[in-house]
C-alpha cells in the first residue's frame, strides 16, 4: 500500500534526525512511564523486541524487568513462513545479529516461551494513532502473532510517532496503551 510506504519514510526521517541526547532522554522518560504501569507491576513475563536506534531503547526496559524480578522473552522471526515465536532471554549475550541488523535470541542458548505465558507484550511500530492502531515495519510478523495472542499489549513511541491518521486495514489489531515520554495513552477501540 503506497500510503503506508510514504508514512513509514516520513517517520523514519523524523526519527533519524533526533539527536543522541534527545533520544536517550526521551527513551529514559518512556522507561519510567512503563515502570509506573499497573500492567508492568503485575506482569511476570514480558515480551519485547531488542531495539535499534532510532526505535525507543528497549534494553533499559529489559534491564529494569530483570531488576524487578520479571522474565523476559524476545521474538525469533522465521522469514520463510513470516511467523515468529518468543524465547526467554536471561542475558544480552544470548543474542545474535540477523537479517536487517536485528538482534534475535540464539536458539541453542534460549528456551521457547508459550503465548499463554506472556503477561505483557510490547508491540513495536513506526507510527501510531490514539486509538492504538499502528503502522509496523512492513513484515506483518506482529499482525499474525497478535491474531492469536489474548494478553495485554502496549507500544512505545516518541511523540513524533503519533499521527492523527494512519492507514488501517481490516486485519490490523490495536494495542491497549501507547507509552510516550509525556503520557500514557489508553486506547479506545
């Protein structure tokens, strides 16, 4: 869809123009807001991606989860089938760089996590509206996974990633909350 491609490019340009200090400060504020969530407090196991700049820094949140006694699961994508599953991460040494420079769990060093064990899923995206709909990175991995996941979902976003309008398709599923540096948006859908 051409509109999605245009929006993705616009948001990428905005994010890449952010200074390192602004990125770190804003990521830190988001991490603080996450730690204040009731869903965070109640979660025993969180599912979260390993971010690359200029995505909101998730490494700090993973470290916070470990400090708070939570288990962490990260996605492992299967490009041939366009599916993914989650594996338990206990150390950043259990990661390897794969396609597109993404960090994923090393199969031999991590164990599989069942969907039903995930209490809180952090759903990545490039752009969001206040109803919780998101524009992903284009692979469709999360759309497929979320269609069978019934737990709580949140997304992390810099304010620049919030748009009044994003293209939404019938298979798109909204998240429950969006966490920004300045607010926690409870999505009405």
